[in-house]
């Protein structure tokens, strides 16, 4: 699984959890280094050994589309140094 995909999933899930509407400010304050991403978000990568033969930037994004939708929310996004920060892939 390409590193950019793993990093995106960890950031999106964590930022969503951290800024979830309805949770009082200050109740959730763990850093992204403590992020927990459910296995279900990575299921489509299982047994995709063919991805090892492609350049990482050409590998299809197999993350669930719900993560893309969450990432597009202003409160979540992606970190500035992430390759998808300026332009997120369309096909998820």
C-alpha cells in the first residue's frame, strides 16, 4: 500500500475523530501519531501485490469513498505536505 494512501487514511480518520461535531472542545486531544484506523478502510488493498510494481503515484486509490468525502470537509482536509493536499485524486 503506498505511503501516501496510508498517511491520508490516518490523517482523515484522526481529524474526523478530533473535530467531530457535537463533541465538546478539549475532550479529544490526542495527536495524529496516536491515530487508530480501522482495518475496514484498508480491505481493498489486501492481496494487491501488483501495486508493488507500479510507481506509488500511479497506484489506484482503493480507500473507501467515504474517506474522500470526509477529507473534503474544511474541518478535516489533508496536511500541507501531503501530495494530495492541492489536488485530491478523483477516483476513490
